[in-house]
């Protein structure tokens, strides 16, 4: 493809994207295709000779769109939001154009340096403790990871390396295997599945501790578990506090967990994947009280801060242990300026990395802090608007406190009727929700996801739920 | 940012990217900035109110470009290539516009299904054994990973899960810790640093075995190591064969390693990160003789097949063990169509994933197999052209056989004079190389990287090296 064609094709794509997003309400949020729909629409093999770009363009509506779940429709309320904004899209275009691989400073100094500074900008927006910032000349600093799962795993591996080192000093007679078999980490039973998975991947025990009735992991619960485990000869080394769980957007008691972890020399990682974006608003920062006790902190601007996936922001007070855990340094990756700025390959699981700081830069500059705060506040207000609608209908109940942009609710009564309602909602395809279950209680989750969402969309979503609930409840009458 | 501004901004960016790439020869391949150059160019904090997009656009040349290493310059010969093409850039724009997260089928059926079919297209282009393809109704199939590092780790974790299961059946009295402490994996001492790192991350022993004089890991070397380890009570479980090492693009003897691994029930992973793209040309497929013995195979279209990062293609004959190793399945991620098509979240380290199959689709269609083959062949020819230039200058020697697009060479004589030459070359900044070292011999690597590279560029690079060598050798005269 020649440059001239690229300019035509890419500009046509710009218009296609603009049209797609501005008219996304017109599309059914959930596709109707059955598994396997796509293969028959394509040839069995790649073409020998090039197709025309116009044909590829035309196939988007024919082949791709029938199978797309429209995450940016105001009627998409599943999971948590994933970000999408015009400044981020343009920044990723530039990243693709430059297409450098930023595994070391020399591999593209701008790629590393913009990331260091953007992570400082972002850290300041959240009022993170200074120890997390690179500009304070301590050890700390931030990095863009691909996902929160990776951040949780990286923190766990750093904590593991630190714990092994310390145990070896205290018990020179123990080998690595012995020590690792004694390590135990902790999280709430409300933590994201990726925390349990990090334990599996890292090959260490990870205990899921019971949350209290407000779905918070409390300090005394952790303290008790640590004591128990020490008593049994284990080595507590890592704890994850979740701020804004996926199940119900509940918040662990960080202000209680922090002192326990510090006292017990347990690495404290804070996973605020969804909720962290809200901390750019001062009125929500009470939710991260205790953050000064954390060793690492992570949230996803690619969820709720308008930076397209992937951009998971992670800060470390002392990256040394992570760097040492991963450091395998062949000659072809060495360079003369090592040590002045980070070589981010030592801070992450993959070696390669795109120029992702560009989209953070573009979004922060082209929205400005004020508009990003306004965006968060609007979503929280819309969630409360939906909450009010639910509360006004006495057939329904709110399952857990609405703190940010997620409403957990259910029909009063059996789980079964809620399961039927959920199936009806997604089967009808006008809106999309996913359920969750805590203890024995099944409930529905409605997340405010799209940057296009307005009050009228919330009214529509509620009407859809209410109307389908009429049917479910009518069928559920005894004697019917 | 309103849609109208997005269209202007994005189209301006299209032209910027086109101009940047078409005129990339005019830029110094290596930047002259010192570490820390960027911070003073930016404000200390994010702006409160939005900037204009025109100002952001203007800052690209002021802030970013002075610190960019231009990976797509024909004068960039470091590392290995990273891909960049117009079709891939446009496809990634569409991926950003749709911005779905494809962790399960239902989360966007098109995202999963296009990936399944594209991995079949690609597998057929390489003539991979049918067991790797999804269309053959076996268990096999492909997935797009972020990087080869992740593929190596995923394969290791699958192999580990399989080995633990089997050991438990044979020795019900052993627990996981005991078994894992006995596991041992293998790779050549020429394998990429990410293989050693996968062992560290996965918490298992990984032995680096000596390659032969042609830098190949041989079957009898592996066989001997396995016997030794079994004799010592260990459990050999995983081996990585590298096709196209980073050091010198050498090839392990897959046809010897394969039968050993199969016989010994050792999971064989083939890492062809760089060289794999060449296998779309029938004349290079002899380099993967023995591939039918592999359990998993990986190469990076984002290196040498014109698909922008990240697109690392991995195939598994039986993904069951990987899926089971990672499977942590909360209610909010379950859906009704599980099992028909893969839920790719179980095949990878992160949970989230972008719609990356689009760029594979666009590249395969808009180049066609024929032009992709021509691209590979041209790079190999250019490497041989450079090789010939080196061979004609009797001050130089070729270090190892030139098979694909990498030439390893050095000044005859001491390592020191080669180290000086390398420093001169990169200091001068007209071209960019990185060195490597095998045994005691330090040498220079010249990789053909850019899709813009022509014969005249190779001549220029050689002239630069030759001229700087004149200086180095003149200074190196005894008595001077």
C-alpha cells in the first residue's frame, strides 16, 4: 500500500470511526450471532494477491459489526467501563506511526521519559504520596502496565523476591524452594479473579479472607490470618487491598490494613483498577485513606479515565525488588545510559512495549483535569439517578451501597427470578448487564460505562428492566 | 473533544504519519538527547483546562521527535525489526474505535472469531501441521499474544500444569511444592533472555545447555541432560527450541530435539519470534523441519511480517493444560456459549485484550501472501548484499552464517577494537547497530529492519562502517 492510498484509507477510517461512535445508540448493544458465525463469511485462506482497501472497508459492516458487542453504547452496562476517547485514538495513531519498542531508554528516550513524567502528572492528580513519584528523587516512580492483572502479578513477584531475600538472611540454611513453599499472600474474598490467578502464576499460596458485612476486608481479619500463619511456620509476604471491587464496588479498609502490613513487613499492593480514576476528584479521595502505607498502587485509566486500552497505571515506592526479580540483561539490550532513567523492561512481564504514554499525554492535555473530573462526577450522578429509580419501585432492592458508577440491585425474592430477569434482559438485547453473586445472593450489576450516556439513556435502561420484570413477576405468580 | 475536531485532528495526524514515514531517511536515526531531556520541556502538572489540539500537534516535533529512535529508518539495524505498515496502522485505528475488550466470546464475538480464523490463515501460510489449526476440529488452535516473552511463559505454565498433574498420578504422596521443586526445563545458551526469565517467573529450574559450534542446540545434548536430571531425581518437563536466535539468528536442531522431547514426555515449545515470518516462503521452511514434534509454536508477525506491535502468534496443539492452569472463572465473566469457541482470557496472562486480529486481517488482505513473501525475500537479499560487502573487505570477517536478514560480523582481531568501532558508529548516529557476544567473541549485528530499505541504504550503511573502521584501525596501529 502506497502512502497516497494510506492517506485516503486512513481518512476514510477516521470518518467511519466518527460515524460509528456518534451513532452508536442506533446499534443493538449485544449481537445476535451464534458461535461460529464468522468463519463462513471469509475465504479459507489468505489471498494470494492484495485486495482493495475499499473492499476491506466494506467488509467491516458485513463481517465485523454483526459480531461486535458495543462497549461504548450508553446501553452497555456490563463489567466495568473500558475507555474510549478521540484524543486517545489519535495518540495511538501516532504511537503506531512511530512504532518504536520502548524496552530501554536508548531504544527511544522519548518513550521512556514521557512515561516517567506522565506518571508523575497522574500521580499528582490523585495526590498520591510523594514516595510514589519519580520527580521527588527517591526510588519511587510509575509505569504503564498492560492490565491490572499484570500489575498485581508484578507486585506479587517483587514481594516474593523481597521475602526470599529476607528469609535467606534470617535462615541461611533454607533454600529457595523451602522459602517459597512457606510464603503466603492475602486478599479479600471480594478481590478480582486476577488476584487469585496471580497467586497461581507466581506459585505461592494466596488466602482469600472473608470480607465483613459491608464487603470490606478489615485489619483485624488480616492480622488474625497473619498470626495464624506465622504460628504454623508460614511467611506472610503480600497483601492486596481492593478499592472498588468488581463484584459490588466495595472498598477494603485500607486505613486498617496498611498499618498491619507495615508492622508485619508484608508488601501491600492496592488494586483500584476501576475506582482509582475517581480519585482525581478530591471528594472521592476519602476512599483511599491509608494509601501512604502501600508499597504499590495500581489503577486503570483505560477503564474510567478516557484513555483507550491498554493503559494500566502502576506506582512503586521501591522498584528495586521488581527490577531484580526480572533482571536478565543480555549484551544486545545494554546501553551506556543505564541507571539514570528506568529501563522499563525490568518493571514488567513482557519485553516489548508500545509508546503508550502518548495517549495519557493527549488525554490529559485535551480534556484538562477539570473535564476529566466532570466526566467522573457525571457518571456517579447517573448511577445515583438509576439507584433512585430502583428505590422507587418496591419490587426491587439495592444490594449494596452505591459509591461510584456501579449499581448492584435485584428483584426482591429468589435468585431464580433474578436469573430469569437477567436472561430476559440480555436476550432482548436492548441493554447489556452481567450478574454477580456474593454469598448466596445473586444480583444484577448496572455499570455506567459510555461517555455518551445521558439521563435519557438511564431512563431507557430502567424502563427496559422494569418492563421485563413485569413479565418475569407475572409468570412467577403462584398458580400460573 | 467534539467529533468534528476529532475528524480534523485525526486527518492531520494521518498526514503527519505519512510525511514522517516517507521522509524518515532525513532524520538522524539515533537521537542526541541526554537522559532527562524531556521533563524541562513540559509543565510540572497536567493542565486544569484543555489545550488546543493544534498545540499538541505542534509539540510532537518539539518534545517527542528529538527523543525518538527511528526504528523504521533504513539506517536502523539494531535488535531485530519491529513491524510497521499502513494497513496495520489503519486496522489499529478501527480497533481503537470499536475499543471492545475480548476476554470472552460474548464480550465481542467478532474479536474472538476473527482471531481464530486469522490464526488458521496464518498457520496455513506457514504450512503448520494440521494439529495446530482450529479448523481441523481437533483441540488445537492459535492465539495472538502480546509478545514472545508471554508465549514462552504461557507454554511453560501449561507444561508445568501438565507435569504436576502427571507426577501426582504417579506419586500421590507428593505435594505440589515437592513436584515443582523437581521440575526442570531446558533451552540453548543461545536462547533469548526471555526464556531464562520465564523460568524465573514460573518458579522452576531452567537449564541453559551448550550449543554446538554452529550455535545449534543438538538432540544428544538435550538427551544427555534429561538422563542426568532424571538420574538425580528431577522431572524434565519443558524445552524451548529457538529458530532464529537473537544473538546470531542460529537455529536449534528441531528435527533432533523433537523426537527426544516426545520420547521423554517433555513439552516442546518452539520460539521462532523473528525467523518465523520467513516460513511463509517455502524455501525457508527447511529451517523448521521437525515442527510436527512441537507442542506449541510462536512467532512474531509484529517483528517481520508488517503487522504493528503487538501481535505475537502462538499455536497450541492442546490448549487444555494452559486453560486449566489459568482458569479462575467468576460469575461476572461466565456466559451461555462457553466451550464452543475459545474464551481467550484462559490462554494468556492478562485478562483484557484488544481487537488485534483486525491488523492481521488487514495486512494479509492488503498485501496478499505474494507481497509478504516478496518483502521477506528482499530483506534476505539485502542481508546477503551486505554480507558480500563485508567479505570483500579483508579487514573484516563474517562471524556466523547469514541465513535470513541478520549479518553478524566483526573487525578481525581484538574485541576491544570492535567495541570501539561500535561506539563510534552509534556515537556518529548515522546508522544504529547493537553488539552481541558469544563465548569470548564480541561482534556487531546488522539487521535489515525497515520496509523502506533499498540497496542504496545498504551501501550507505557499509560506507559508514568502513569509514569509521579506517579511523579505528589507524588509531590502533602499534606505535601510534
